[in-house]
């Protein structure tokens, strides 16, 4: 795949995602800007699994992700092979929706 931040912008406005439960976005070109778009998507309330491994996401992207109000159903996340440091993990550790991860 070659989904970029522009693709994430389109996804964030797509109302057809309202019943989506799994989203696989591995091996793309998603950066922090794409994560900002993603965090603003109000149509992901049913999402319980997301793969974001092998992208260009850094701590800033994790800051956006951790503030997303719509991921309360999330139970599984994969973020390996990005540029996330201890700071990004700190953002995630303060995230309310993490309590549902299994």
C-alpha cells in the first residue's frame, strides 16, 4: 500500500466507516499529520482493532492518537516499526481508551 497523510485525511471524513471494527494500515506512508487527521475522525466509534505498524509515526503522532475521543472500543493496537520513543509511550500511557486493550 501507499496510503499517505492525504489518504488519512480522506478516511477521516468518510461516514461509511461508522460500522468498521478492524482497520489495517500497516506498511504505508502515514506520518504524524495523518495521525492528526485520524484523531479527528468521529466515524471510528466501533473500531476495536488497528494496525499502524511500518509507517512514519513519531511521538507527535502518538500525542494526537492518545487524545482521540472516538477510540473507546479499541482492544488491540499494533505500532511496531515506527519512530516512537519513550515520550510517545508516555502519551499512550495517559490515554483513557487503553484500559480496554487486551
